[in-house]
C-alpha cells in the first residue's frame, strides 16, 4: 500500500519510513500541511503527526477529509483525552500516542487495511435501504438522509451506523462493534466508539437513532415518523 507520512521530525520520519518500507509499503514523506494536502489523493493510508509548522494537525485532518477518504492514523505526542476525542471527531480512524512500539503501530495499520478492504458490515452482504422514521440509510450509495436531506458522516461514523442497520433488531456488544469496525476489541477501554455514536446522533439530530443498552452495547433505535422518539 502507498502511505503518506506527515511528520516534520526527521528522525521520527526516518524510523517510520524504514519500518513501513520493510513491510512492503511505499512511502511519501512530507513535513508540511500544504504538501500533505497536495498529495493526499495519492494515499491509501495516512500517518499524521499533529505538530506541524504551518498548520495545526487537527485542522489539516478536517481539510483532508474533504478531499481524501483514505484511512488516517494520528501519531502524536498529544495524549490528553480532549485531544484524542477531537482527533476522532475530526475524522481519524485511529489515534496512537508517542512514544509507541513499532510493532503495535504496524498491527494497527494492518487492522485498518483489513477494515477498508471489506464492505460495510464487516464482510456481510450489504442489505437494501433501511428506514426508521425519517432517517434512511442506503448501503449501496453509503449515504444517510434525514427528512430527505443528506447528512455528511465521517467514514467511520457511517460504518458504525451501517453495521447496526444491517441487523436492526439485534443488540450488538461494544466488543463486537469494535472488532468488526475497528478490528481491535481492546479499544473497548477507549472512547472511540462512544465518540462516533455521539457524532452520529449530533449530525443527524436524532438522538434516538442509536439506542444505548447500558453496560453492553448499542442497537439501531426507532425514530418516530416526525423525527421524534
């Protein structure tokens, strides 16, 4: 796969570039946000440092998401919960804090590859359109509409919603969702899933679209015909 490595630290960039090349990836390394935007469309996945000299990495991530749908793994020294939540909400597929073990990062890249090589729903055949109230999920077009207007979700937010919509009568555990969508059940300890569920609810304006089963997981909820519960 072709990786875009966005890292302004030469030593870190060299170490990451070498590790990626040893695993068969081709790598383009850039150290500025402007260059990252220029080459984002070429990438099959992106490793993104947030501390860049010309633009904050979170803002770069938001801009990249308008021109590039490739998986993005943030690799940064920022370790506060607020930073992690902001990174996930901005469209990151994973968030790795420096210092990290190279083997762990490579395993996360492999997990991203497995996820993006599969159709929505973890490899299951895509169902037809699913409708609940005034919300419609179209797996073929990968779109979500509310009251006839399309709602723009991040790729990961859409994957979570589509997975729940594929079997709307079932309650899915957190571990199952994380394994099928993130490829990593150990993310149960993080807020990744909760952040994306909150994003779906906020963007659709339908808080009941995803029902929380306390202590277990989530289920597609029932939206009233007028958009209410």
